[in-house]
C-alpha cells in the first residue's frame, strides 16, 4: 500500500512496485472516478491487481477506512509505503508561522504516518506470528527537510524531522519480529509540490546545488522503494537511503 500513491513520488513508487509484480493499493484524497487513468497506468506497469483507498491519513477515521478496504480486498498486507504529505499552503518565515498551518502539517505529515504505521505494524506482527515465512516491511518516504533547514517553511521541516524518528522507533520495536522499517529521503524532486518553485531550483541546480546536476524524479525514489520491498537489504533496518543527487554531501 502506497499512501498518496496517485501522483508524484507516490505514483513513482507504485509503478516501481507494480513492475515487481506486487498487488497494489494506492491511497489518495480524490474521488476514485478521478484516478481511473492512474489505476490503469499501474495495471499496465505489471500489477496483477490494483485498488484505490480514498481517505485522509491525517484523521483516525480516514486511516481506519483505508486499512479496512485493504483488509476487505486483499486480506493481507506485506509492504506499507508512507508517502502522503503536504507542503504549507503558503511559505512563511518561521517568525510568522501560523498555528493552523503547523497543526495541518503535523496531522498529515507526522500524526498520519505514525498511527498508520502503528496499525500496520500490529497487522504485520499478527501475520508473522501466524506464518513464520511471512515477509513484510514499512518504508517511510521522508525528505531532506528532516535535516536541511528552510526558514520559510519551518512547520514542514519539523514534521519531516519527526518522521525520521518514527522510522527509528518502529525499526527498534519491530526488530524482534524481523520486520524492517526503512526510510528514503528524496531531495529536490519534480512533482506537483515543487512546481511553484521550478525556476528557483533550476537556477540552484545549474549553480551546483546537487552533485548530480539535475532534478530528482519520482522514478528515482520508486527504484529505491522497490529494492527495499524486495528485501535486498534485510540487515539494514532503521537506515535512511538518500535520493538527493548528493545535495546533502558537505562540500567546500
């Protein structure tokens, strides 16, 4: 299951997993009749079955509805990709960040994946205890904003820093069950979220912001997620995979 899987990085992850032959559940906020082309795209990529789970990960009711549909349609879950997230409606200096904006980002970007992970973790444990050969994992799609400061969207950075700790907490807790928890941390990536700052980052990348001199793309993240889901790194629970073109390498 990929939250926020109908567009952007989430869709990149869903497509990469589809190519591996996984049955896919994607989550989003739009009505299902607005994502039929996306579902077809995932099927064409190789998924033997695709379902859409509409719901807001930032509410308990939404999370419950999402998981209820997965249970009803698939009866099992092996991989959760926590990808859904939002940026501030307006980028504002930390000196004037509004409480409403802060709470909105915390509920969707942090509370959502925390409690969705909690529910899925318990489900994975149940499946593992029922069948010792069961394999599952949780993958958090985070952001370099977990450690890279942007003073004009502080609430986003704080939510992503919190998500990094969520990865560590659940990795530590699920280790005894051999259920790894990973994090992928994209850098500047071409999505709807970054469409409003394209000119800014075009210039920064041209001026050497990244070691690899280009934007990241959703498929870059998808390839890493598919590799983790394939259990290519079974002994690396709690680790962060940077998908940032070398942006966070300290350089002089």
